[in-house]
C-alpha cells in the first residue's frame, strides 16, 4: 500500500438552476480542416517525471482551478463540493464521479506538455460534474450500481493528509470509472464549460485545443483510457473551435447559449 500523502480538498459552492449550454454547429469544411491538422502532427510522448513531480503538478493545477470551478458552478446553478484525488496509475486518464470527486491519474501530468494542457483535462472533468452529466448518465441501473461500488471504495482510499490540497487514491481508481461514457453533446458542453473554467483560472484556452489535438493523435494507442470514454477526433476539435468563438462572443458567460 502506498501512503496517502495529500489532503482532501472540499470547496462548498452555491446552488441555483440546472446548467445548459447548446453550442453552435460547425461546417464540413471545418471538420475537414481539423482532420488534416490532426494528420499533420505527431502524437505526444510521455515526459520523464517522478511520482512526486507528478503529484506536485496535479496539486498545483487543481488548486488554481478550484476557485474558477466554484465561480462556474455557481453561475450554472449547481452545488459542488470538490475533492481532487491523485491516482498513481501511469495511464492518461481522468474522471468525475458525480459526487464532486475529480480523479487525475499520473499519466495526465506525464503527457501534458504544460500546466495549461493539464488544466484542460481537469477542468473538463469538473465541467462534467457542474453540468450534472454523471448523474444523468448513471440513471441506467447497471452503471449506477457499478458507480456506487466505486464510490464505496473511495471512502476508504485516504489515510493521511498533506498541505497541498490533493487526496491520494488507490492505483486504478480512474480506470474503474470507465464504466461512465458520455454523449457527444455532453462532451461538447464539458469542453466549453471546461475552457471557461481554465480561462477564469488564468490558463491559455488555446492550449486546451493543443491537448485535444494530442488526444486525437493518440487515438488507437494503449497508453490512454481517456479516449475510451472521451473520444477525440476532428468533429470534437471543430466543435471546440465553434464553442470557443461562441463563448468569446458572449464574454465567457455561462448558461444558455444562443448557438444552434
């Protein structure tokens, strides 16, 4: 058993109404351009990083994102209590449980080239929670039962605290949450809300796009579980571009979009 090294972070948020974001559409030409862009680049490689370095990177980004997530959640009318959990597995994966737990595996830090890219992966999972995607997805009995078991195992996953605001989870927690998969509409909504969260935290939204390109170029590789539940491809990148333009036009206000 690895010792738990990091602190459980709980951030109470206010509640209002259900969130909603309907992003604008994109043209076939935009999708073709994204296809060419994906094909024209190289898939990212894992960075050499010690486990302590990975933990510190995840903790640093999670702490910075938390207040911005609070702001977004409040604006969307959600009640959110964040718990950021470090999973020492080397897969590139992250997950939200729907109970405010955001699980980040070591591979996220190792594959992200910058804190900005890592911030998008984490903020995207925060957005799934803020938009109530996990709860709506787990209405199906089979998924709901599996998730309940995982949440029960999480309850005993912490033993000790540290000052850097992150809980230590058991290896493989994030992969077990692959039981949850989202619709394309939910993924697009989480991309838009996640980009807003990272922007409010002072991160570069343009690097969210570079992370999406990296994930698209990793499609079919075995290093990542993230793509099994969060497919990345030209349609997602074209949709992201349209959503960012829409959010910029709305001055990054969340809620009901005018996009179609």
